[in-house]
């Protein structure tokens, strides 16, 4: 472990001209300080700013000087407990604030806008340190009270200015926030002391899991504790793309491969962050036959069986083991009642058996065409090679080695990868209340006029001539929420003809009613051919934009797939998508091509 540079900011004693007083922020910071001392000892270099000392300029200076002194191998940690606030976004801010609101921390003398703070933390990260922010404050309006819980929200003052958009690409830091952008967060009495509900839950989760737990696992554990405590806030991890900052330990370390799903003990019992929107059959009796298996080995770890499936989660019961309610367990789908794809094998009985032993839950082996259903593969084994074919005999991928049982796992992985990709691409949910509420629009860069599909249903994006050769097209991609009263969560997937799926264009955010979300925060999207293809006339590539819309956040990790040719090891595959209730999906096919040269007398 490298050095831990920590800045702890807690404000209870706000001037009446700024915000109402709070009672648990000093306790939050003291508990966070104790936690750092327990975990890092002399490696923790902690600066504390409390009450009158926690001005905007003091916090800004401490981020730059104290956290900024962290270098490669070190961790820079900002922990803020106090009020949050918001105001209407304007201008360029609307490109990245699809709710129409800007957020800010409230220091003792006024707001520190989130974009300004994000830019400061990214400057720290540019020095090579791992940067994490824990914010226990409101990220939305509407200060309310629930029983013994007090909202940490300060209404914006007319003189407060939240600042303009911070440019510079995606964040280099990871954020663990107490609540969604449209929610208050609360403080209350916990074990005889006043604390923020999120801070109390997060500190407890870290102590239970130990320093090796990732930010994703800690956020899941803290969110479950917040639910069990009775708070209605929903903690947030951002950015939550897999295998990056979200999958590093809180106090530093190498990223781990993200688990497709996490098992945790919530308000209603044991649950997995996977539901009908991820392909499971919704309901109670329909859930039978679905199981998840713990990925990490350990005493007593095993399988959990589905009891009831809702849109975004599955209530489960452990089978012959007793998980610890204070811990979170990485799990993967291990069995489903009806796999989404089938396969026949044309080879020797021995080769048939090798593959049968390696197939996972997404593909079912059948003996003949009569047993095929849905997506069907044919595997032909010839001269030590496996050919993965469509029903019509054309190849899905390049042939794979298949000379012995050691090669069967690679072939099985290929089948599972293809099954999952096709189910994402071909997703056609049943009618939903959300159908038609979000419009996906692709337009040439700099134009407000959207592109229209051709007769084949595809949007065609041609290369254009340039002095150095054909130039790839640039477009803007916009998501318009046409609902007059619903704030909707959207994720935009880019599925490529290399069997990849990524949510990098729009990783998953809420869009307010009548508002617009912009892919890449409003920056241009380049549609280019794969690097393996030369930009010569007649060459083309395809993408499918898949927009998933929900009335709540979803686990986005199962939506990610690398291109098949880059997959070099065994991968844990999650379930594929299927029909659910309060969600919908839209697909827009794109074709990027290099046009043939124009010839003739008018050329």
C-alpha cells in the first residue's frame, strides 16, 4: 500500500445565511479518521477541515496542495459530510446535466460546484494517484424530514453561481455518493450518535469487508445497510464501468475483474442485483431453476437459488451455506430454466463430450435440428479445428483450435459470448408504459437535422473524400425524454459487428422530463471502420445502438462485452436480456461505409 493522502471535510455549524445547522458531520469525519488510522496506520496523512475552517477556498487549496501531493502508487481520498444543493443548469452544462440541474457541495461560506470539484480531483489524478471521493450530502432539491432523519440539503441562494462546464474528458476519479441526483440524503441516530446514514453504512461496510474490498462491493454493501436502516436514499457509484476505478480497493490497489452480479442482504432479505431486465423470468414460480454461484472460494461459499424475480433484482435463498449479512459476495449465473441458445455438434462422440462438459448456462446442447430453438449454433469439428456456424452454414467467427479437452472451454466461451451478444442486439421487450418516451436521434455533427433510416431500416453514414484519403463520419447522438412528468434512467449500448457491447457512449444516467441526454457529454462521435479494415471503396462496418430505458437504475456490468477476438481467457458471463415490466428498449442499426467512386460524364 502506498501513502494515503486524505482530506476530511465536515460542517455542522453553518451560518444561518448559508444553510441550516446539522448534527452528525463532525461525527462522520471523526469516524472516517479512525477508520483510516485502523487500516493504514502511519501511511495515512490526514487533513481535517471543520465548520468555520471549511471555506470554498480552503477546501480548494487543500485538494490541490494536500491531495495533489499524492503520486503514483498513492491514494488521494476526499470525504465530505455536509449540505448539498442544486440549481437549474444553463448553456453548455445542459450537455452533461440531463436532469437540467447542477449540483454543488455547500461549504461554510457557499457552494463548491461539482464540476469545479471534479476538475480539481482530475488534476490530482493526473499526478498518478488513485483518487476517490466520498460525498455524504444531498444531490437533489426538496429538503424533507423522515422520523429521526434530517435531510442534508441547502436551498440555493440567488447570489450563488455554480460555474460553467468543466471540459477535459471522462473523470479520472471515482465517486461514492450518498444519494441519486434527484434525492436527498439523510442523517440520524445510529448506535447512540448522530451520523450521516451513508457514512455510517460505508464505514461499517469497510470494517466488515476489510481493505481489499472494491469500491463497487463497498457501495453495494453500504446501499443495503442504508435500506435496512429505513432511509429512502439510493447511494451511487460513478463512473461504474467495469474493470476500472470502481473495481479498485477504496484505499488503493490494482483493479479487479468486475463481477457480473453481487449478492447482498437488503431490506427484504438476500438479493442479487439481477432481474427480469437482465433476462430472468419474472415472478415467483417462474424463478425456479435459476441459481447463482459464488465466484470466490472460501469456507461455506456456494449457491443461492432464486425465490422471486422483479425487474431489477432477484430475491434468493442460500443453499446449504450461511452467508454473512454484513458482507457482499460476487456471484455469477450458474443455471437457468431455459437457455437462450442451442447447439448441435458434428464430431466424434469424444469431441461431443468435451464440449458438453464445458457449456455454461447460456447454451443448451441438443442432439438434432428438432431440438433447436431461438438462436442456434452448429459446431463442426474437422482436423483439430472447431467451426462455429449459423443455421445456413456460414461462419460466425474464425475457426478455433479443438484438438483435445483443453480446447473445449474456448469453444464454449465463444458460444456463450455470441449468445449474449445476439440477445442484446435482438432484444424486443413486451409492450411497456415507457414505450416511446425516449427518442434516440443520430445527426451529422453540427446539424440539428437527424439522419433517417434507408429502405433497409439502417442509418447509413458514409466516409467523405479528403486530401489524405476518405474521412470517417462524425455525428452527434442525442436522447430526448418526451415524457411530461417522468425522470427516466437510460443506458446506450454500442454493439459492433465484432461482437462487442459497450455503454461508453451513455453509461447510464437519469434524463429529466422534457430534457435531452447527449452521448459523450455532447462531444462528436466518430463512426470509423475497424482498424483491421482498410478504408477502401466498398468496405463497410455495422453498429447497433441499443437504448435501454427504465424507471430506476440498473446493474450495467452485464451489458459489457469486449470484441470476441480480444477475449483471451475464460470470462464469467452474466445473463442476457429478456422482457420485463417498467422498462423498454429501442434499436437503431448504423452502417458505416466507404462509397464507391462516382464515374460517368457528370462525375
